[in-house]
């Protein structure tokens, strides 16, 4: 007596379809390489841009903790003004610290360190002395694009790796059950599984 599962199988030649199409794997792998190359190019450009900034000593001539935002619940940050000389020309550049504090007392540490008349190392761009940074190693614009492109490349590469690890799993077109590549028969309907070549076979 035949089982209900065997009765449900339609007659005809059994075909095995791959879970991971070869074209998809190649496209994702190619995109991963493209994004990785783009990340390397972006990193090189960022490094070249950072090299254009020259160190200099600047004196703070103004320092104050300012409030902004909703008056009922203000936020605070430090606002200073740097004074420095490049090639005999004097520059006075205002600078707002990016760190935002919910309470004024939390900003007092920055205010104490960058108090009026204190001297600090700054970095100005060659050819544009008014374009300055306090610390180029922490500037997000130098690292955001390379990190973003690298992250996309890693995600795509991981996707290709997962595809490769799962590429030995196929499904039986007759009943839709997954079958390992080494199996000779479908575990659900019992139909014989033909020999397959390659792991990413169309």
C-alpha cells in the first residue's frame, strides 16, 4: 500500500533546483569587490586630504559655555575663538565644540581646559589657513565614507559566504523538500535524486 506522500507525487522526470543561483552569487561577489576597491580609494583620498593640514599653536581669546535649543530644556556646549598666525597673517576663527551636554555643569570640564589665554595645538589646511581642525584624527568626514563602503563590502561578502555554505542544499521540484547534495533520495517523497555537479549549478 502506497503512503499518502507517494500518492501526492506527480509523475514525470524529477528535477533538482538550486537554492542559490550562480548568477546571484557572482553579482554579489562582484559588488563586494567593487565596494572594497571604492573603500580603498576613499581611504587613500581621505589620507591625502589629512596630509594637507598643518599643525600650529593657537591662543584662545574667547571661551564661553552657550545654551541652545528649547528654552524649557536647553542644551549646552562650549564656544571658543582661536587666534593664530600663519605666514605673518593673523587669523581669528570661532569654533563650536561638537559635544552637547544636557546640563551646564557637564560642560565646565571643557570650559576649564579651553579657558581664555590657554594655548592649544590646531591644524589648518595648507592654502586655506582659515580652514582649521582641532583634531584631524577624529574628524568624521575623513573616515565616514571609507567605513561605510567597507561595511557594505563586508555585508555583501558575508552574503556570498552564506550562499556558499548553503549551496549544497537543493530542493526537490517534485515536492519542494530540501535535500542535501550527498543524498540519493528525497527524504520526503522518496524519489531518486540525480547526480549533480558543482555547488552553484543553475
